C-alpha cells in the first residue's frame, strides 16, 4: 500500500484527517455554528485536539443549490480565521474556488488550497497555486452548485471521473503547478447521484492508479442520509449520518486514501488509526 507524502503537510504514516470549519451561515450540515470568527477559531483548535491533522476553512457553501457570495465577503470570512489558526501552529487549508481568496489565504498562513472546481471556476487559480508552491486539491467538478446535479450523467462513472481528472491535471501542470503539489478528489456528491458515489468509493483503487494522493470527502453527505432512510423513505438528517461517515472513512483509509475530510473528527481519527494498524499487520 502506498503511503503518500505531501510537501508542507503532516506525514504520519497513515491517512490524514481534515476537519471542517465552515465560516458560513448556510453550509448544509452546520451552517451558522462557526460564522463568528472567534467561534470558528475555537472550533478549529478543538478539531486539532480531537485529532485533526489539517483544518479546512471555507467561506462559501458549495451545497447543492447554494448561491455564490461576493469575493469581498468570502475574504472577510476566512482571512482572520486562517491567520489565527496558523499563528497557533495549525496546518490550515482553504476551501475556495477563487484565486484571489486563495492568495489571501496563503498569505495568512494556509498550507493547502482545496479547490472543489479543480481550477475550472477561476482560470487564474492554478497560476496562484503554482507561484505559492503549496499543495493543491483538484476535485472532479462539472459545474456550480445551482446546476451541478443536472450534470450527474455517466456511462461509467469511475472511468469518466478518472478521464476528467486526468485532463484537469494536464491543464494545471501546463499552468506551472508541480506534480508533487497535486492531490485529487473524486468529488463525492458533486454532479453525482448516490449510485455514482458508491461506485467511486468502491473504485478508489482505480483512482489511485492516476498516481496522486487522494482526498475523500463523504462526511454527512446526502447519499449517506438516503442510504439510512426511514421506512417511509425520509432521509436521515445530516447530523445523524456520522456513523455512516465513519464506515466510509475506515474503508477508504484502508484502500489507501491520503486524507479524509470530516466534520466529526474524533471517531474518524480513531478509524484511520485502526485502518493503519490493519495495514501494518499484513504480511
């Protein structure tokens, strides 16, 4: 099993845990809870205490149907949080599709840019990342939140996601991003229906064959709530799908994911350690 090392980020010989801090009023699972910068910083520090290796700070919701926020508002939301967490020694990533926001975040101390659009939303993003020299998460993406589910059409989702990610990698490399900066994310829930998400989790080995570290973000997503629906078909609420998230974390960590992005850190940090112990025990 390959153990990935990404420059500038923790290398602990196991799948990393990325804790989520949404500095937004409308994120799908915890919108508003950490909207105040001081509360967001406090929560980020709590996530580190619970076992997060990286804290992912985002100022714009990417839930299905979400409207975009103005650039100035996104900057105002994330900059003080990233600055304070970085001063505290936390490895911080910024969750943004905007090059200008990424630039501010890196200057404030962010060690990684997590771009759910893979450079498609803002063509300047790869150049900013290349100049900064920080790791860059290139996610599979087919469009903004208001329209992405209309594009959840595939013949073979694993093959097509691999092909489309390969094209994105070629594009960002051409813009000057170094190979060692690149991390890939299959984009669970983004232009994907539940069957597509499960196929991508089952096909993680094929995604790994692309040759880059993989970040997997399944935490509290709708496909888990639908799997766990009540007998009348009512999906389980986001906040009650953490046990299912934990199962996905264990599976993808054992399958070789570099990092998992989660809301409930402590049990997921335990799960990646269990997966690592199983891997080490294999002859």
